[in-house]
C-alpha cells in the first residue's frame, strides 16, 4: 500500500490547478502541428472521404463497445472494452481531423457553427446518411458472444488494413496506421482469446459463440469491395483496395474459429459497400441519437 | 515612441534557463511519478531564430486522454519560466514505444509499485501474426520482487497498463504493457 500512496500523493500534489481536469468537449486538435499537406496528384476530397470511412468505422465500433460498460461479464472485461473503445476513439479523432483538414466537412460545418473543431463537427453534426461506416460496425449487439465475435472480425480487418497503410504515400495516414497497428493487435488477440474461451468452453457458451458467428459472418459481404474512392487512392499509393485483405482476414478468422472448435460459417458472396455510400439500417440512427444528443442540444458547450 | 533603437544587453535575450530543462520537468498526468522526458514522449525541444520555443510531443496511444493535459502543462511551465512564444507540435511518427521509457523512468515506476515494461515486440512489415496463447509477458512483482506473477487482464486502469497479481505476496499491481 505504501507504494500506492506515493502515486496518489504525487497526483494531488502535482495537480492542484483546476485546469487539469477540464475534460469534456474542449479537446485539443489531435493533429495540432502536424503538416496537413495532401500528397501530389491526390484529390483532397478522395483523401477526406477515405479518412471518413475509416474514422467512422472506429467511432461507431467504439460507441458500440462502450454500450457494454456496466454490462460485461466481469469488471476486468468492462475495463478492457473501455480501453479498446478509447483506442478506437483516438484513431477516429485523428482520422476525422484529417478529413476535416482535407476539406471534407459537408453540411456538418454549418450545422455545428463556429468554434466547434472539425472532428466534433463531423462526429456530432452529421446525419446517419452522411456516415460512411460499414454494416459490420453498425449492427446492434446481441449477447456478449456477439460482441467478441464482431470485435474479432472488425479488428482483424482493420489490423490487416492498418499494417498495409503504414507505407501509404500520405504521411499522416501512414503515421496514424503505424500507431494503430500495435493497438489493434491487442484488440484482435484479446477478442480471439475470448472466442476460444467461449467456443471451447461449455455447451452453452459454444452454442452462443456459434450463433454469433452465424450472425456476424454475413456482415463481411461488403468488407472486400472497393468503392471508387478506394480504387483511386490505391492506384495513387495512398489507400488500400480492400479486396487485397480478403485472404489474410479469412485466414486469421478460420484459424481462430477452428481452434475454438467452431464451424466456420460459409463466406458470403461479395456485395456492394452500402454503408460506405451512407445507406444504413435504423440501428445507426439510434446509436447516433445517443452519441450526438448533448452536443446538438448545446452546440459549442464545454465542461 | 522614443525613436531610439532598443538595445538589449547580452543577458536580455530571454530566460537564462534552457527550455529543454523546463520541459523535461513536466510530469505525466496519469503516471505523475514520471516526467515527460522519462516517458519518452518529448521528441524535441528547440528554439527557433525568432525565439519561439518549439516542443515536439508524441502521443503514447491514439486515444490517450492525457495528451491535451500534457500540452497545456508544457505551455504553462514554459510561460512561467519566461518563454512567451511556445509552439507544442504533435509528432505521430515514429510511433511511441515503451522502449523509449528511460532507465530512470523504469526505476521510478518500480518504486511507485508499477512494473516497468519489458522489451516491446519487434515492428515488422507485413501481416501481424496471431497470438492465441496466454500472455507470455513476464513482470516481477514491484512490491515483493517475486517473479511468480500472473496477468489478470491485458487492459488496466489506463491505456498503457495491464493488471497483474503476485502469486507470492498476493497483491495486485499494474504493469506498463509493452507496445
């Protein structure tokens, strides 16, 4: 205990000033001082649209995970899900700021009003049809098995993408990806160990994990279909054609399910990426109502 | 307006203290036993020709909520030391690694009951291999020194720590996980 007291003593001693705890909406620009130049021969609108897709995936999945705080099977798991959500929120902030600096703000800018940073305008003042996240992350959760199976699929896809984006010709995207890789490795492996524990656990946990895999697998249909933006950016050495991720993602997921004694559901046929075009189910509206409620009721508020 | 040229003595060019020395004393808001220098997030402190102090800061994790506080604390500390123009810039690349925590920082962590990180995993290009086994990380108990400890959770109270328990003295403790 003596050692613990040292930590907290230092905390109160060093943190006498009130400004330190002023968290709320008043966050700094996460890209403050980062050179926002867009690489040669790249349309800033494309780069911004791409950052929105990847930022929205992270923002919405992070929000879904925070819905499990106070509901996870154990306290440690709530902390884990909150940590994973925080990493994703951080990735979302960087990417939404990058989208904003590339000028892709749409009508969110005028709705948010002056004084609201780009990342907040994009997160809080876009309507559901302006979000570019995939169906995988917008789908509502069922039980905890569904949470970890979906997280496994989402983290596997995102890690495979981030590992490739480390060599993007856009230095900001490359740096964001390089930071995300070790984080996503923790997320993916954490989810994979849960799938193992549930799949190779009791008859009931196995049944739930199998039901979750059956529900999540169809949501992978559009994950490997490139939008025109992704194709152009892949050609320019800035983005990745998601078709390139298919073998790696399927290989990792097959490996985990097999080890978990779970049958690998049939892979769905490729489908057009409706989420990337702003076509979402009503569940995204419900999620965004919760996410945006306070910011829209009190635009520009800080606390 | 007197019209005469304002002459400055040699000692009048700014505070006598080096801005790096000031910046290095600012502590991490979440692990206040460490300075930003101990943590390895202070990438550069320099004075530009116009006298502006440029501080380059790198986040630990993408979502580290301490970043804004670190930036504000650096600005305050440097302003208080007499540096009027301070520019704190975010540097994302290369990404922070726990390998950048100094030996002094590791010593302070252990002294505060937090196990310091081991060597970070190598960063290789290409696909990241799956790790399905139990965590292979090892950390000696910072309280009793026993190497016989187990991981309770890979995710602890802050983004950069894992939760462990000592099998010898039975106490739980935090471990700065390798990244």
